[in-house]
């Protein structure tokens, strides 16, 4: 089914096109709001982690909103960012790259910023960039501290002693120097950032080098309904305070590269009810092999809006807890939690799931022949429940 590039609202999309496939609805207005919030709160340069949502619409929109630093982890991400935002600065922050990947990124795509967390990778990059003083060696380090739904420190990150040695070696070879860390995705404790920035300052002092950049990574959480989170502003307060304490007055550039936290609010996923059973159970046209992959790992609860087949929103308060299955033949293909849905929900109705911008379409497969990758741009912003707006720091409309 051919969809237009753009529609005025999700309700219009249903009324005029009755989509049978899952559709990701992207709101540039909602993205602009989140970019503005982050820019107001963050004292440094705001980047974006492409892996959370590599859709070209989103990359282009971010570029037009002034986000020009992109964390990339593969050559395909390098290429797609270069196509969408030609003046982008690419931060190749995957600490493990093949020599061929480094060579192509450096020679063909002018990538100059490379992460590493061991000496093997440092020497691999050095063999290709040969002491080019515009190249930046970014040492990824870790501490045993972070409190995140997805702990990323078991795969990457040098301990502090190694980080000191790596900075000193890169300095000796004539490169620009940076430190980076990742507190883990969907970080729930704001002071994790402060702890990491403290340790970054220790490492720099011990290495006795000049740091060109401190990249505080991603991890800013999204206000899923089950989450008990500090407010968005608190995460940036911790970062800015730690920064001011240790790095104010230096020439070090402060950078962040959130993924989920930046793009989650600007995409909803519109699904269709394929089947209804009394139990109460519904079967949707998308599930964990599509946009809901994170349901396999964690009980993320998304805000949901229910529409009839004519596009009218259902607001009845007669609700029940539903088991929600996806379309594949695998029994793990169901939501981790049982959302409260209107008891009248029927085959042919639609459910629009909010906070789907990060790791939704990005991780969808075509298992069992079901695709989950179509986007449409919507003019409207989305209405989120008050708990979501509160975490973001928005005033709620008086009831
Ligand atoms: C995944 C990743 C990010 C983004 O993480 P979010 O939790 O989506 O903010 C940032 N930096 C690096 C190096 C990453 O691997």
C-alpha cells in the first residue's frame, strides 16, 4: 500500500488510508520540542546516536535543527549520515572496528574521531592515520557504578589505569585526545553522570595531558509509564555541575550523544487489531520481532491511544488488562505487560503506541514475513499523559 509522505494527523491517516501494515508516525514538531529542551538544559554540544533511529527523515530533521555531531558505529551509518547531513561531524564511537572499516571511514568519509578501549585498537587506528594531528583518539572508560536498564559496560570500556596509559600513548603519537563513557541505556540515576565525570577528571590528571573533548555519551532515559525517573533537567544538572567543577575554564569541548532520550517522543507506532478474543486478548499486526523488540528484555510501558476504523479516538473509561500478542507464530511474541485497553476493542481498530522513536524500527526484523519499517510524517505533535510531560519538564494543561 502506497502511503503519502505526510499527513495532518494519525486520525486522518486512519480515516483516509486504513493502513494494514504497522506505521511509524514521525512528528517533526515533537522532535523540535525535544531538541529545544535538550539545548536549553545542556551546556555543551549536542550530538545524536544514530543507532537508536537511523531513519533518514529523522537524521535530516536533526541536521536542519542544528544537530551536526553524530555517533556512528558502522560504515552504513557513516554513509547514511553523510548523505542526509553533508556537513556532519562523525564520531566513530564503536570501540571495536576492523582495519578496513577504519580505512574507509578515514580515507573516503573524512572521519577524524575514533573511539577505542585497548592498545590493539589504538595501534590499528594509528597504522592508518599515521599521526595525523587532526585525528582525535577517544578513550572509552568505565567504572562499576551505573544503574541502567541496559548495562553497556560489560562489553566496552577500559579501566582507569588502562585509560591513563591509552591517553599517554595517543598523546605521544601526536593525536588530539578525548574521553568518553556510556552510563547505560535508559539510565535511571542522574548522579551516574557525575560519578563518571569525576573519574574522567581523575584520569586526565593522572595522564597529565590536554583533553580536547569529553563526550558524556547517551543514556538519557525516556519517560515510559512504569518508570520512576528523576526529571530530565536533573540529568543535565548533574552533567553541567560535574563539568563546571572539573573542566570549566579548560579548552575541553563538552559533548553528549543521546539516542533514545532525544528521539523517543517524536515517533508513535500505529498498529492494527487483527483479531480479538474474549479472554481479553488482542492480536496486533506488530510485536516483539517488529517495533516492540525491547519487550523481550524489560517491562517498558508505552502510552497508548485507541481509534476505531474510521479514525475516531475511543475515550471510554471501561477498561480491562489485555494480553497483547504480535503477528508471528512464536509464543514469545507478546507484550511483557498487560496494558489497560478499552473493553470494546475490536478487530479492525487501531492502537497508537507512544515513545517509540528509540530502538523501535531500528531493531525490527522481517521474521515470519512481517515488516515493520514504514514511516509517515505527521504535522501534529502527540498528546502524552501528564506523567510523561512532567518528566520532560512541560507544564500540564489545567484539567
Ligand atoms: C547506544 C549508544 C549511545 C546512545 O544510547 P542511548 O541510551 O540511546 O542514549 C550513545 N553512545 C554510544 C557509544 C552508544 O553505543
